[in-house]
C-alpha cells in the first residue's frame, strides 16, 4: 500500500518540465514548416526522439489546443491548430482568463476571473496588475512569472490562489502571445483543479489510514474505489487488467469479468483499438505513466469520450508491479468544444458570404477584418488591408480628418452613424459608399468599431441629378405668376412658390416646414381637395377645373391645372398644382 500511495501522489521534476517544453517548441517549429501535417513516426524521426515520448507530448499539445489531429485510417496526422479566436466566447469557459500587455496593464478579463478575484472588469481594465490586489492572492510570485512570459518564456505551474481560508488550487499558465504589430501580450489562464486536488488529498489521506491499518487495507481500498466518482482500474506488471470499479463499468457498459486480462481491448472504439492497444503496451514495457484521450464503445454502440490516466506501481526496489489508473468521461466537454468550433465556422461563413461589405477596425482605426464583399468594394486584398489605417481609402488627410470628426461626433452622441462617404478604391477609382457604423464593446469597454457598407455610387449620382433638376424647376416655378404648390396624398405641402405663399400666408414663404392644407384651408375644403388630388395621383392622369377656396378669410376663384408627379429624392407620390386667379366667386 505504501507503493500504491506513492504512485498516486503528484510529483514534479523541474528538469523534466524544461525538457518537455523544449520538445514542444521543436514540434511547433517542425509542424510550422510542414503545414500539410506529419505523423508520429515522421516527427519522431525528424527530432530523433523515441515515439512514445513524442506521442505523450502530442497528446498534451492536442489537449491544450495547440495542435490538431486528424485520423486517416490507422494513421494520425498532426498539424498546427488554426482555430478562429472569438473573444466573446472566453466567458463561456469556466477557466479564468486575464490578458495583460508588455507593461502588465490589464487589457481584458473574463467574467469568471473577475468574479473569483471580486473585482469589476471595468475597474481593472487599463490598470497595472501590480496595483489591482490580484497578485496578493497568489502564494507564488505571479508578477515574475508574467514578466518571464513577456520575455517569451511560457510559465506553467500549480498553486493555491485566493483569500486565506478560501484558496482554490489552480494550474496557472502564463502564455506569451505575439500580436500582428510584434508586440507581446500575456494570457494568464487559471484552470481550477480544486476538486481534483481535494480528491487526491482525500485519497492520500485515506490511503495513509489504510497503511496504518494493515489488517483491513484491502477492504478499505476496494471501498474507496467503488465510491470514487471516476472509473478506476488496476493492471498487473504485464498490463493485463485485474480490477475495475463500478464507475468504470458504468462508463463502459461492461461487467468486470468481461474485461479482465486482455479482454479490455474490445471496449476501445474499433477505429482506435489497434492504436491504443499498441500504445498501452509500449507504456507498460517502458514503465512510464499513461495519459491519453480516446473513445470507448459500449455494448449498445454508443461512443464515450474518456481521458485515461495511470501510474506505475513500484515495490521497495523500484520494480514495476502493476498500474493503477482512472478513467474520466469527457463526452460532454468534447461535445461542447465541437459546438463552439461549428459555431465559429458558421459565423465565419455567414460573414464571408454576405452581399454587403462588413469590416472591423480597432481603436486606432486600423483594419482588423474585412469580408469578401467588402474587399471587392474597396478594391483591396484582405492581406493588404489587415493592420492598415482606414486613411488609405480617403482622397486626402483633410478629407479623412473632416469625415472622421463628423462620424466620431455622431457616434459619441448616439453610438451609431449612418450616411454616405466618398472613397478611393485600390485601383484609384472614386466611389461612394453608404455606411452604417457602430461601436464594438467588450464588457462595457469600446474595443473598436464595426462597419456595414455597400457601393451606392450610381444611385447617389442619380439622386444628385434629380435634386439638381428639381432645384432648376423650382427656380422656374418661383418666377411664374401662377400659384404653384406640390402636395402629397396626405395634404402635406412639399413645395410652394412665392406667389402661392402670398395667397396662403400673406408672405413670400411658408411659416414653417411640413405645413399641411389643414393649417391654411377650412376642413371641409381640405377634404374635398384631398379627394380630388388622391384621385389624380391614383389615376396618374392630369386634370383641370375651376375651384373656389377660402384663404385667410377671403374667398378666391382659381383656374387650376393638377398634374401627378413623383417629388424629391425619395420619389414621393404628389400633385403639382398650378392655379391662376380668375376673380372672386359670386355664384358657385
């Protein structure tokens, strides 16, 4: 039992960790040169390191998300991971995330992290982590670890973190991140191992008790195994299974007698069976720990994703006498990761297939992303836009500053801007785009802007022509002695020349904008006029007639010619009414 106890206790070797990290860097470098992917044998030969050690490290990197693995029959091909980062998804993780820049100023923090350290995200963003109170909750010098990461040295360790009496046990990772502008940021990631640690400590304590109570040690061990929340198995020195607990049976769907000896192999999913079997016996032959993710296949055919871990049991002479291991069902976690991956792919596809241009800018107004439609409108390749200032699509610095100030002022007041702006495409052609611009926020902090846009060059030019023609028409109409009005089907006066204004208000202009016939004529006359105008608009046919109207208390008789038109840049259905006074009606 003393040997079993020693095997279950967690040990660390700093020299081994350094060697492991060095191998990880070499694997990353060789995979970067072989983008099509490499097999385990290819990597082992290239680095001159035994296959088993390479496989262990590849599994570790796969679990971290640093590399991806695809199966081609029995062969497994590894490539550098190319996942699409979605910052908003960090808050979906139970892990604690905090991002600092080169000077250790906090740039972002996810909700679980802010909650654990009892801070508000907006309070710590932009603050130096040294003065946030967070470092005081680490027993390890976290500032030194972050500074090492800024220098490019990844630091991973386990530590108790939190207020005294409320500490949690975490795997702490300080990971350097190289940005496009060659600056370095550091991701501080805390993965909660408290339950696992608590279980290890409880297990250790129970095993110590078992050691002291030799007469009942076997019974107590079996009891512990049966009530454990994970599957537990024990194998002999040759790797054959001699014991599995009830939880292991629940996970696999098999009874103990069905898997003892070498019969455990049938539980492995048929596509991974030969690979896992060979790998297990390689570990047993070398007497090294086992730590791999793979799949079981129940009797019902259901697939179960598991993480298997085992350590060699040794006697007082250091000889391996067997293996003791655990199996954890990670199906839900694998499913969740796949959902997140599929969501990323789906959102990316939607953006790329959109007909309108969609781009994002950082707070320095530099391009972060631009979809395919946006690149076509702007006349640039995506690779050229990324990281460049949006100044490149304006004709001059003066225009850039003028339009930018207008947009900034509107967004500051309303959080949104909508309008048309002129641009210069990559090929030098001048175009006009209609833009809709909004802030992007992360936990209340503005992280950039998003722009939706489309090319409206032709329609904008047509609108300008229409406006010019209408202005010319108004100049002509203003010079007529006829009273000329443009009225829509609801009675709103869209235009009136000076002669019409004199009749209606006694001055050469209307008193205010958007005046209606109801403001100037008796209600019964307005109802009759609107009925007449609406009939002309609907029939699209002009009409002439004499009409009697009352203006400012006086009756007038006009000869009227009404013509249906579409008025203004929005092409509003209206009537152009030309009236010439013939005298005051004495009889109708």
